[in-house]
C-alpha cells in the first residue's frame, strides 16, 4: 500500500461542475475514511488509460459520468447484475488489481422514490427520454414491479430501450401514477430550459390527481415541469435524491461502511445553493 490518503476519482467529460467531490469529501471526513475525491476531465481518447490507472493503490475506485458510462462497462473485469442489465457503469470498485463495475443510479433512483412515499409495485409509470439515465430508471422501476411506458423524441431509441429492458412502447399518460423526466429539457443551460419535456400542458393536465412527478434535473431545483406539476397538486421531486443515493451506495461499495447520508445531502444542498442556477 502506498502512503497518503486513498483516492477516488470521477471520470467525466466535462467534469468541472460536478457536485460529487463536495459530497464525497464531506462523507469521507464524517466517516473518518482517509480518502480524497477528485473530478477528472477525461476525453474519450484517454479513458482506457484512466481506467487502467485505477487498478492499483491508492485508488479505492471511481465514479463515471457522461459520456463514459457505457464505455467503462467494457473496460472493467466484472459487472454487477444492475450494471450488466442497464449497460452502464457509474461506479467502479477496485479489488486488488481487478475492477468491478456497478450501477448505483438504478437503486439510487428507487431510494429517492421511497422518500416520495411512492411504491412502484404494480404502478403504471411514464418515463420521458431513452438515454443512459432512462435505462437505469426503467430497469429499476421494472425490477420493483412497475409497468413502464417510455416516450422519447427519437422513437427508434425508445424502441431499442423497450426491447432491451422489456418495457412498453406506447404512450399511456392518463393511466400513469408516476411521471419521470430523464431528458435534459428544463436543465439550466440545457436544450430548452423553459420547456416541458415531450409534454404539452394539456398532456400534463391529463395526469391523474395523486400521481407523482420526478424530474432528474437538479439545476434548477424547480424545473418548469416540477413547477407546473406542483401547481396542479402533484407530489414532486427533483434529481437531488437520486444524486444523493447513487453516491451513498457508491460510498458503501468503496469503503464497506454505511454512508453518512445526512452529511452528503447537506453538502449537495450547499453546493447547489452556491452554484449558478
Ligand atoms: P443521459 O445519460 O442524461 O440520459 P443521454 O443518453 O444523452 O443523456 O440522453 C438524453 C435524453 O434527453 C434523450 O432521451 C434525448 O432524446 P433523443 O434520444 O431523442 O436525443 C433527450 N433530449 C435531449 N434534448 C432533447 C430535446 N430538446 N427535446 C426532447 N428530448 C431531448
């Protein structure tokens, strides 16, 4: 073992605006784990070398974000069931020289839903988007016993997701008890920061009373979708709980210790309050 603190890195491109360093450094400090977390901006051409460096001390492992989650799934030695099913790795754990790829986005999303008091078992759920985040959400919801319908701008991509994960393909908005936006619409600096993702206001109005609405966007904390849904009386949640819980599960995988979730949540909330919306 080398001297000095253990390391965990985020492999992403870009990486500068990540809240994960604050969240995990606060967690390491609170749990007394001698480790440091740093975000690395890794262009695709440098990804394989960056992953190879994780195979020795001082690395406990890594997080992986856009655009590397699928590529890292092909660079590690072993995948957990969730990582294999979703086809994406957001957390790497080192065991000796071996790297195991995990996907904590999927179970992290379910822990966030539990905060909303929502039980997916048997529930109709409508997922907007068919990218990487959608795959984790759909797989998690199906595993929890939900019936999931996926809608995407690029219909062929939605069909591929549906075929891979055995979700349903046709829009069925009125029956849904949960609506989840996984697209970047509504995100500060995103494609349409003032827009509703793939929905008309009339479609949103057709969502049954009592349905929950989750937006995986957390900047801004209140997206146009969440604002409109809250105005109609729906229970709402932004992307912060999923961000928190995927991080808490990653922390537990690296350290073998329970995550100090309250400290991590506070670090995220402070980071968001201090960053431009
Ligand atoms: P992530 O890993 O965050 O899911 P991604 O894989 O790039 O990122 O997926 C982005 C999602 O946002 C996709 O569903 C994308 O739709 P397409 O598959 O049609 O590209 C969706 N998205 C991005 N910009 C959008 C826009 N302006 N309107 C509707 N959907 C949009």
